[in-house]
């Protein structure tokens, strides 16, 4: 029975975490959209599932092109974005998710 309560508690926590994480990421996207792809620091984003900081994010927009394919996929997964396609498509999608789409 304890396992069932733990599962329910985890689901309730997830229901609280998702909106908070989405709000944090929306604010980060707005800020990042004003920065561009230069060497200014990006505002980090959080995993939409657990609300923790996403590891492996580029520190600046310029560093985006240096991410490995696996790292790019990990970040997209943490943001619950699709990971299919070639590397060019994935980087374009990640730029969009970070708020750098117009840059």
C-alpha cells in the first residue's frame, strides 16, 4: 500500500512542478530572445518533469553549435521537445526552445 501512496505523491508533485517549470522556461525564453547568438550568457532552463536545472545547456548562444548530438538530444528531451531529424534540425529546434529562433 505504501508504494501506491508514493506513486500518487509523485504524480501530485509532478502536477505542481510542470506549470512552475513551464513558467520559468517561458521567462528564460523571453530573456534569451533579447540576447541573441553572441557571447552573452543565456538564462538557464529547467527540466519540465522535475524542475531541476538542465545540465549540458550552452552558456551562450554562440556555444549552441558546439553541442554534441547526444547532448542536444538530452536537452530537447528535458524540455519535452521532439528529437527526431538530422543535427541541423535538432539545433534549429533547440534554438527555438531556448528563445533564439530569430537569431
